[in-house]
C-alpha cells in the first residue's frame, strides 16, 4: 500500500510530527535512536533509510554495525547509551520505562531535549508500524 497516496492527511500529520520532534535533537543521537528503534521493531525499510541518513551525517560503519549490540560495544558515549536505553524502553512499553533508565536520560539531556528525544522515539515507532504493516521494502520510495 502507498500510505501517502491512500491516506495523505495522516501521512502529512506524521511528517509534521517527525519534523517537530527532530527540532533540537543532536543529529548523531537522532539517527542512532531511529536505527535502533527500527531494529527492535523489525522494520527493514526504516533501518535502511536511517542508516543512509546516518552515513550522510558522517556516522561510521563500525558504530552502525555494532548498534544492535550497543550494550556490549565500547563505541558509544554515556549520552548515546542513555538515549538508546530510553528509546528501547519506550518502544517496548509493556515493560515500562524504569526509573533508572529515565534518570540516566535526565542526566544527559536537558528537559526540552529529553522531551524532543521521547517525541523522536514516538515518531519512529509510528513510521515503523506504518511501513512494516504496509510491507514497505528497502530501496522503495
């Protein structure tokens, strides 16, 4: 299904939310979070899309290859780890966001940037669900 064609108002609303969520978020953190959430959700289209954006932003292959095992890797900063932990917790909501994960994110992000980061996670989850459900495949527009 071409969601943008079939439901343009909803598609444009998600685009607007996406643009608003990105405002003020560190571009490296933004792409790492979007890739990781897409990996967790099994959205091949979004992983492919955001890996391309991360490379354009200067992200290296080593960090991209190790993102699925970020906890075991030494390539990520404490700030990036806090963002990734929060992103996974928000994505896997039935388990909830623990006080420890939230406090770690608060230590590394100001209140506004933390709100924006949460919005990024919400938005990429929406894209993942839209694209995975409609069987959007990597390399398609």
